[in-house]
C-alpha cells in the first residue's frame, strides 16, 4: 500500500498493515492499495502476447 508521509509530502510503499491503513484514513491521509502480483501478472501476459517472454 502507498501511505502519505506528511512531513516529507511524499508517498511510501509498504506492506499492507490494516491498523496503519485505518489510522491514516482516520487522519484524512490517503491510502492507496497496490497489488504488485496483479501488475506482474498483467505484465507477463502482455510480454507473452508480444512474443517477448
């Protein structure tokens, strides 16, 4: 998940932690889910379609 780092005005990629996600949402900060396994699967499919893998 991506969490907002308020002091640095940036996003941090970290392993999903339900408690941290809820705390961030309670503070009004964005929590962006990232499914790297899904991204990887789609990338592999695209490469296979193009004959690159």
